[in-house]
C-alpha cells in the first residue's frame, strides 16, 4: 500500500454498515424513480464482496428533463427495476432471493443511514 493510499484511508469517512432485506433496497430505488429523482447509488456487500446497485439517469439542465434511466447491479444494466429484481445475480444466486444485504455506503450522501427507508428497516 502506498503512502497516498494510507493517507486516504485515514481521512476517508467510515460508515456503520446497515443490514436490510434486498426488497428494502429495491423499494428505495423505486421510491427515487417515483418522486422523479432517479438517482440512488449504493455500495452493498453480499457474501463478503462489495457490489454497486442502483439507478442513474441523464439530465438536461436546460430543459430540466430526465432521460436514459438505467438500473444496474455492478456491470450489468437493466431497462426496468422489474428486470433488475428478476435478473440481477451474484455467484449464480438472484440478489432478490438473498436473505439479507449489507449496505456499506450511499455514493451520493455517504452514510447509508441517511436513507430513512433503509435505516427504519434495519435488521438488528
């Protein structure tokens, strides 16, 4: 590990992981789309490995229009949330079928506990 990496690790914020059901993560993504703010980018851990899951879009600031909404799990992109729920898998297991999922970070707000929906449904 380089000196620069060590310095970054010292100053990088650490968040308390939040454990919930995959359905809770999917509901958060759905809520973001429903309120016309399709931007939810989470780092989750499944079986000790980190993955990225969420929804993103393009935005035209001149016309204030959202377009090209894309749902994703790691490097796989899905046209709808339903397809993400149906097809996203890791190590041959559908993400939706996993009992619990650990949310490590919200890439936009940092602490996953900033998402009230997730923090209220945390499995303790």
